């Protein structure tokens, strides 16, 4: 049975650099094409959208996400890093459990406790995810907020000298499944997942330019010395993460949030140790990014 009509949907912008709540939608039901199209239009405009008070199963989450493209597969870490990513309850290849919960002393998911620097989901691969969908199943008493930075605004805020200097440049994105530390790329990186992407990309749907770097996984600008690259990247990170570019989402049980992975970077704030947190994530596959 189809649920919701476009006229019943309300889009409530958060009034900041990105983010909007959508009301009048039950994600446990199959939505009409008209409703999905309206959600997509709101998404293109606000980059991060969320729904409150949802009660969705894993199957319902995947069915909804599939309305926006081909479902993404969870990235498999190299053997020597796999213990950091493969929880004992991650049984569906299209689902990632982001959790600190353990079962008989063994993690059920990945990326458990603590804060996490700004990053792009699967930015270290040749085809970064286009979209990410995250559902709050269990939450701590406080903290664990997800922070989203609008990288359209970051690009627009760049000094002209950087726009000219970095035009046509690529940067190395690399992942060793850390949360608050960059990878040392001065040695052999062949056993760590990595890819070079343009520093500036053009969004395939909106045609807008975005700054495609993040503090956690972007490690070096191609063709530059380490010192020059480090100096420029530090400046870029600071521009991306300016308070005026960031929407902080404070989670409530039943929140379902989805974001554009090509026009935002996201981070996680710290939360009390020992308190359970369980988020269920799925994605939509992307294509190679273009300048």
C-alpha cells in the first residue's frame, strides 16, 4: 500500500547552512513516486534531511534507500584491518552497524566509542557513495551528535588564490579505519585502501562546485611537497569546518537521517563511555567524481 501524498509533506528547514526536517512521511510504508520526487528535491536543496519518530525495520530501511539508486555494499577492509570493521551482527552486506555494543565481549558492529573526525563515506574508493542513510536504534543519554558541513559553502568561501592554485589538482584519500588520526602516507601505502580525487568536484545532480576534502582521510595533494600540501590542507579543513558551514544534528530515538555524500562531510561528537549507541547505516552507490 502506498503511503503519503505530496501535498501532506512538510519541509522544515533548520535555518542554517544545511539540514531540513520532513514531516508527514511514514518510512515503514512504500511511498509514491511523487512523494519520493519531492523528498529528492528537498534533499538537493538542503543536503541533509531527517524524519522524526520513525519505526523502520532493516528491510524497510533498505527498501526506502533503494528508491534513490543502487544500494551500496559495505566496504570490505583488508585482512589486517578487518577486525576494526566486521562486527558479529553485521550479516547483511548492505548494512553497517555503527555501534559500541559488544556481545560476549565481541563488537556487534564498527566505529564504536568516542568522537570521529569529519570524513566522506568511502571517499578512499574510486566511486564514493552518493548517499548515506542512518537510523537511530539505541542512543546514549547525551552526545553522539552528527555534524554536517556544507562543502558547497566551503568552496564558495575559498580565497581566489586557492581556487586558482588548486584548479585541476587531485588529493589522496586513504583509510586505515581510524577515527581521530590521519594515515602516515610517507611510507608504503599499498596495503591501505586509497584513491586520488579532484580537490574540487561538480555535483552530478545540481551542477554546483564542492570542496572534496576531509580531515580524516584526505592526506596529501598530488604533486606538492609534504610541507606545502600540509599547509594548504590545514587551511582547507578549517574552511570546511567553520561553524557557519556546519549543522549539528542532536539525535532522538526513531530519527532517520540521510545526507548527500558529495556535498557534505560529517563527523561525530563524543558521548559518555559505557553508554550504548547503535545506528544502522546503508548507502547508495556513486560514480567517479568529476571536477
